[in-house]
């Protein structure tokens, strides 16, 4: 028996909303009983794309995070449901029964991820089913994962080491959005936006971009090193929040430049101008 889950690579998501639209196309106006009743035309986001603007001018980045139901092993919604209104299938998919859940509006607020929506017309709570009706017909993935043009959504059997989802998990880079909820979510993420420190290196004597300069970062128990690109730009991603880091820039023939940055927010250091070092012979005089 598979144990279905999804590993979403946020760094690959461009916010195109194809997954959201495919979900609409599949479920709006279509009943798939006993899996799900039709989704209303407005107001539901069974695959919701959140948008987060990071940094500030001139270094602004946007991260898109697709948020479906997490199909949790220890689902709070399931614990709160009455009369078997929510159940977990042997393959791990959490389903809201469209008949048994009738009238249980309070279930909407039992999910801390806020992915349960109330259908006013039908008087039922609804959410993503991982397109269980299709999987039971032999489909390998839900509609959202099928249409994603960038491969951001990897769906599959988390216990099958050959599935892309399991491979992403094995990379050790995936994590759940809210571990503090303690629900053992089966949807996890790569590249959850954290903090970045960025800047630009400039060679002071020529005012040229500091291409190739060595930029070193140290703090919060880690050390990293990158080379400034052909615009002199550099960036360190995935840093911890509220920590102090030291950034040091070195280039042969120039004096090193060192500064400190606190990651209360994303940080743009601006231009780090390297002054020309005095030649050794000049120093002796
Ligand atoms: S994400 Fe929310 S709705 Fe989905 S299984 Fe977990 S608690 Fe239930
Ligand atoms: S289809 Fe893929 S790239 Fe487009 S919003 Fe959804 S997850 Fe992101």
C-alpha cells in the first residue's frame, strides 16, 4: 500500500497558478462521490498560492508557496470531526465525507493551515482530496501536479525510494511549513523562504563591478563562501532569522572589507567598495 504525499520545491514555483486552475477545472461543477462534492465557482482555494515579497529595493524577491491540504498523519481536523465525517484512507489521504460532514461548519476552523472551506450552498466543509477519485482509477498524480510546468510539485509514494517525492525527502532538504503544529504533515517543502543577505562588490579605484571577488559569510554556527558575479552581486540565502552574521570581501590587490548584518529582516548591504591596497614597496618607505 502506498503512502501518498507531496514535496513542493518552492524555488521552482513561479506563481503561474496552473495548479490552482487545474484543481478548479477538475472539481468545479463535478461531483465525485463518495470522495468529494463539487467545488463552488468562487471562494474556495483547495490549492492556494501564497505570495511573499522579500527584501526591499533594489533587492526584492518574491516567493510563491502552493498550499494544499497537508494530509496529516495526526490531523487535528480528523480528531475534531463527529460521526466519521473525516477519515484517513489506508494510503494516507485524508478525506472529508461529503454526506457525513453535512452541517459541521466548525470543522473549517479545526485546521491550523486554514485549508478547509465552507460550501454555503451544500452546507459542507471541503478541501483537497489529492484527486483520490483519479488515483483510484490508476492516475499517478493529482491534476495540480500533472499540470505544473516547472516540476515544483512532486507527488508520489513517500515509501517508494524511486518516487520523485521520496527522493526529494531523502535529500534532507525538505521540511514542513509548520512543525510546531505537530501533525506529521505529508506535504513538505524545499526552499521555504528564510532570510537572505545580499550586496554588491565594487572595485574602488576603477568603479568597476567586483566580479570574482571572494565573499565570505560567518555566523549562527556556519561558514559560507561565494564569488561575486559579473555584476559584482552576491547573495547568501536560507539564513536564520534574528542572527548576526559577518560578511568579509577579499580580492587580490585590494584591502579586505568587512561588515556585520543582523537578519531581523532580509538584508541588502548595498555597495561594498574595495580600496586599492598599497604596493608592498610603497609600504616599506
Ligand atoms: S492540513 Fe488541515 S485539513 Fe488537511 S489533514 Fe491536516 S489538519 Fe486536516
Ligand atoms: S503550477 Fe507549479 S509553478 Fe505554477 S503555481 Fe502551481 S506549483 Fe507553482
